[in-house]
C-alpha cells in the first residue's frame, strides 16, 4: 500500500513538473511582460530596472529555477493587472467555480444515470431511442451557445432567471458560498444547467453502453437460469458491473467541467477562476495564467488518483499495484 | 416413431424447433428434436460444436433471446408444456425444478458478488428458509462439492477461485434448490483434463445422491460413455441416433455416430493414425437436400441425396435416421 | 457497384434513421460549403456591398423583416444567412484539415511507437498519457493564448490535441499484429516493415480509424467554436461560425437574438449530423457486435 502511494506521488510530481516546464517555456516565448508593468513613457533605464526586478535579465534555465523554487514556496508572483499575489486572486475565486462545477455534476449524474440505465435495459423502445437522440444532441451542441439561448429565453425574454452574476453569499466554514442563499440558487441555476448538459449527455451514453455490454455477459444468463427476475438481473447483477466504466470517466468529466467552466463563467459573468483566466489571457496577465494552470493541473492529477482509489473499492478484482 | 412416455418420464420433448432469424438467413438450430428423460436418468446429448446442442438446453429453460425463437414443439415437464409457459412460471422452474450448469466457469459467476451471495440468491428465490438456514445450506453444499473451509470461502469472490473450484461452485448453485433435472452444457470443456474427471465424478455422485436426472451436453463421446444411461446424437439440428449408451457405443447404427466413436484416440494403440470424419459441417443456413450427412458419409448412395431419412427403430431400444444403417458387426 | 447496394452495410444503412439523417445533414453541409458563396447575392465580407441602413433587420417572418435577408442582418448590415454560409466554410475547413493532420501525425507516431518500442515508445506514450489527463479544451486554450489567434494557429492547437487518440489506437494495433506468428515468420523471411504496415497493421486498424476520424471532425468544429467564442480562435477577418456567435453575444441582451442563434443552429446541425452518422458507422463496423 505504502509502495503504491509512493509510486503514485512520484508519478504525480513528474506530471506536474512536466506541466510546469511546458507552461514556463510557452509563457517565456510569448511577448515581453516588462511592458505590462512600466508606464508608456518609461526610460530605457527604467525598463532595464523593471527587467531586473522581474528577473528577466537572467538566462532561461536560471529563470526556470527561480520560477520553480518560488512556486514550491507558494509564491507565484503578483498579477500585473491587480498588483496582488496571483495565488490570492485565484483562491478567492475558486469557491465560486467549485460551486458551479459541483451543482453541474450532481445535476448531470442525477439525470443521466437513471435515464442511461433505462435506455440500456430497453434499447429498442421508443422512449429509449428518443433519450439517445437527445443525448447525441447534447454532445453536438456548443455549450456556450446553449448558455446564450437559455439566457435569452429565461432571462431576457421571460425574465425568470438572472442573466449574470453570482447571487448573495453566506459564510460557510470560512468560505463564501452562494448555495447557502436562495438568491444564490437563483443565480446558479442557468449556469449550472448550461455546464451540466455536455457531461449529462456523455454519462448517459456511457451508462447505456455499459448496461448493454453487461447484458451480453454469461453471468447475466446464468442469473436468469437460477430463476432471478428480469428486474433483479438488471439492477442487482448488471448495474454495478455497468457502472464501472462510468466511474472511469467520472474523473475526466470532472476535469472537463472545470475546463468548460471557463466558458460558462464568461457568458454568465460568473466571478470564478475560469472567468479570471479568460480575462487574464486578454490582458496578458502572465502570473495569473500560470497560477491557474498549475493549480488546475494539481486538481486534475489528484482527481485521477482518487478515481483510481475508488475503482479498487468497487471492483474486487482490482488491487493497488 | 418416438418411445412412448411412461409414468417414469420426467421430461418429454416433442419435435422441438428453435430457429434464429438472421440477416443472412434462418438458422434452424434445433429442427425437430424429440427425446424423453426418466427420473434419475442421465441422457447424453452429443454432437459437434455449433450443432444446436446448447440451444436445446436453453430452449427447455426458455432462455432463447431474439433473434432466436421457439417455433414449435412441446416441452413437457410432468405433463406441463414449458414451451407455452409464461415468463413467471418459467422463472419459478429455473433453478428450482430444472437448473443449468454452464460451460465456462470464468464467466458464469458475477465478478462483483461473493460466492456466498450468489449461492444465497438461489435459496432466497425459491425457498422460504431464513438467513441462518440458508447460510447453513450453502456451507453444506459447498462442502459436499469438495470445497474445504466452506464457511470462509463463502465470502470470497469468484476470481479468487481456480477454474475447477469455480465449476464446483457453479454445480453447487445448480444443486442447491434440489432440482429434478440438471442441464449440464459442456461442463468440463473449459477445464484442465486432470480436473475434468474429478468434476464428472462429483456430478455423478450429486445426482445419484439426490435422485436427479441430467442432460449432459457434450461433444466428447468419451465423457458421455462414462456418465450417461442413454444418448441422443444430434447432427445439424436433427436427431440422427438415439439409444442406450452401451448399445450405441458398441454397435452404432448411424455412420455419424460411428465416425464420432472412431475418432476417439485408442490408448492401446498410441501410434495409430487418428481417424477423422472427412469434410466439415455444412452451412446450417443452406442445408443440402436429402440427408444432412451425405457429403461426409462413406455409405451414402443416390437415395441419400433425395430423401431425408426418418428415425427408424433398429432394435428394441435403438433408433437411427439413416437409409443404410450399420448392422451390428459392420465396420464402417 | 450493385454489390454495394446488396451488402449488409447498405441494408442496415437504409434501415437506420440516424444513418440517413446524419449523412443527409453532412451532405447538406458539404453542398453549402462548396457552393455556398454562389448561392447568396451578398458577400458579407465585402465592405462595399454592405449598407448600414440594413443593420439589425430581424428574420423575414417577424415584424420589420426583409425577404432579401431571410434570417436577418447583423450590426453592419451583413446578411446572417450569407455569413453562415461563409462561416461554415471556415469551420468545416478547420475541422477537416485538423483531422487529417492529427490522423497523419498520430498514426505515424503510433506506428513508430509500436515498431521500435523501447524508449521511443515510452516517451511517446508518456506524453500521450499526460495529455489525456487534461481536458483538450484547456490545452488548446492554453496553446492559443500563447501563440495568438489565426487559422493556422488554431490548426496547430487542434492537431496538438487530436493526435493522441490515433497514436494509441495504431500503436495497440501494431503491437498486437507484430506478435502474431505469421508476421514474425514474414519478418524472418525478410519482409520490410513498410510491407508489414501495409498488409497487416493498416487493414486491421482502418475501421476504428474511420469512426474516430469522422467523429473528430465534429469535435474539432466544437472546440474551434469555443476558442473563437473566447476570442482566442480565428481572426475577425475569417469569422467561423463560433466567432459569429460571439459577435452576436454582445447584442443578445437587447433582444437581438438572430445573429447568434442561427449560427449556433448551423453548428448544431453539422455536428449532430456527423455524430449520427458516426454512431451508425461505429455500430456497423464493430465486428464484436455481429
């Protein structure tokens, strides 16, 4: 067990190191950030001084070394735009993004799994075909466009939901959480629905595929030969087996949600770290971009790790190696 | 044409037809098969792979899924026609009156449930026993199929057992509710040769102890000659010969049966060339006119290409479907 | 040719609503993309052809609509219908070209990894695995933010993201083929690797590649649309359907919905058509389900 944990930790560190390398290299070759922080009429001397402060006068490997060491100390530098530590900016906005991602994921799972089970158990029924056509539509839609249509219908035209922004927040365990207020839910409804659609469609399709795959297995026929009812066979024997591949992609889907949150937050002006990323890309606010990418990379490797652990809990055939 | 059913008959299958409707044609997997099984008897159902043997077994239990369908015939279990029975009635019968042992123990058991859970399920479905009684019954049954430390093993998962042990578990599950008939579909084919005879002995003992009957489906005549009281030989979905084991093995009437017997290697003659039935099984979607076996039969003549042979009695207890059946003492 | 119409493939195709609808949608788009500019009077990117007096006309079935502009106009008087036809060209072009590039590079890398094994294989697969643990949109977003906008840059970003699935599939196929005895025998007899690829690996891997490639075009269209919407995709001079939607977003809140909704419908129809047909292909070409 300990050996496995160690191995995984080393792997995760390796991945994060490669990401840091890629991020650093790409950022270094794109534009000169010194002009972000000096005024337009700066003299050459002032520019040179700014370069020194930013450490841009050093060679690339040295810059990278500085980068990595300060990163490991949690120092990501200051935002060029806000003149605050980039890490603080991102962390302030993280709860908003997490909220939206969690609500979207719960919504997706609650809708997709039951529908997927039904569609897989009765693959030729009319309702099933409609469900599958709907799910196919779900993965064919541009998410941001759906968000816009929802805004137009529900906010602009009918005025049921707000079109942008996060609702009132209340403090929960020291974090500002909007789910603790009605107004918060009112505001999160449209963004969360928009975000959830893609994942909902994919989870539905995977569940259905899993059920159909499982239906062909010998142990299902054997269970029927024992006299089990069709219902039992489907739900007690089939479902758990069918959900294993769904668990596999659950982690990836969570990652996708965080990624697509950037778009959803932009459309709905949701003050999360995704919107901050997009804004920072526009404003070439390098430190913030770096923080976002490293943080998100960390979240992804941790999610993947947790999914593997969950995997071993569900399937007794899998052991940690 | 068929032996008359007696009071001792448990299962009477009459002219069973199960067809599969596929894009490239209708596969007549079971095309007019009839046989009877008495109480406590073992019948061997023999034929080449793909010849429809398993389909007979699944048809009896009503486990034929589309594109397959039972097209006709009767399956009489103590007078009740299973081919007409509803799903609920069939469900009551499965595992209880008639149970099945599948070929591949690797895939028969659900990998996510413990062995105990899967055994318990049979009892829960078909008996009124309470949890403790069920547990005791499971432990007893596991022990009786030769699994030591049975109580512990109940909480193990299938992948923690070897192939032979898994098949023992499957047999245990099949016998738990005291069925009157067990359909064993190639129960030893997927196992190591050394394990095979153990499993066969186990099965023989179990059915003898419980007074159950068995249909032993196999392509292996050697297995069937040890275990079965009588044998039904299938070729391309039809019965070509039927009779008592001893009679059939010593003096087969149908050339196909003869071919099967001849192809068993003779341990007394280790250097002899293996004999084979020439040719291959015809495409079952496009069966030749006349006798299905004629292209491979050393005795075929003009009549065989024109007229399909019916089952004729050869003597008191042996029937064959052949225009030119072998007589006792004939070589092929 | 008649053989094809009697084949099982065609038989199943003619019975599958999704296959027929899917391929019909794809065909419609193909026609629109090729013949599009010849079907509309106005070239929406010719400034001289525009008239500001025509701006923000609603679709023809609403009050104020103009039959000359069936789906309405945008803020510069551009015909939405014409914009969609021109935009579709760019979207489809990017999707197709990126797919071809990804397929080529990915297949090549997969073959190299499979044949040479060892450290080459490890490195390629490691990179693939690391990439796969991140959402493609994020990688593409990051790349675009670093290299700037432009159709060529979008193509590079999409290829950088899209090669992985081909590499893995082809590598898997290569590995399983070279293990086979008849291939080993052929190698011993002096058969060069290129022949092995041609005769053994490619035929086996062709059908999954076709399915993957078909669906990937749709995926790329969506990713490009998202990137353009965020402003890091195609330039304003070559607006894809995604960029059209972005331009329409600004006026959405004033109730002027048609400039952003219709391009979205177009994307939806294209990708939906691809997915419908791709689904059918996947089921048809899957030997396991037979």
